[in-house]
């Protein structure tokens, strides 16, 4: 074990960092409101967002979903009375 002390210290250091991050995340989820966490994330993420990129249109689905939806006659609402009654 003494021959590998630097490796052991590195592993324990990385484990301690991960555990501290997990504890911080649990504390934030448990004690901070969602809007506060979202605002903090947006402020942190703000410099990484390209302001020249066009904003997605709320009326159009994402490009990955375009053209893949079922025809309107084949869509089923999982909460409709007929789907619940047939179960």
C-alpha cells in the first residue's frame, strides 16, 4: 500500500470531490426553490449561450420531432375516458 500512496491519495481526493458535489446537490434540491436554482443556473450558463443564435419558436416542434408524429386519427390520449375504461 505504501508504494501506491500517491495513487491512493488521488483516488480519495477525487472521491471526496464527487461526494462533496453530491452533498451540495442534495442540499440545493432539498432547501432551495426551483426558481432560485434555475436563476442561478441561467446566470452561470449565460456567458456560454450564443446571443446570435435564433431562439426556438414555441409554435414549431424541435427539428428532431418534425414529420414523425402519428396522424391525428391515430393519436391516443392516455388520460381519455375510453382509454381508461378499456384497461
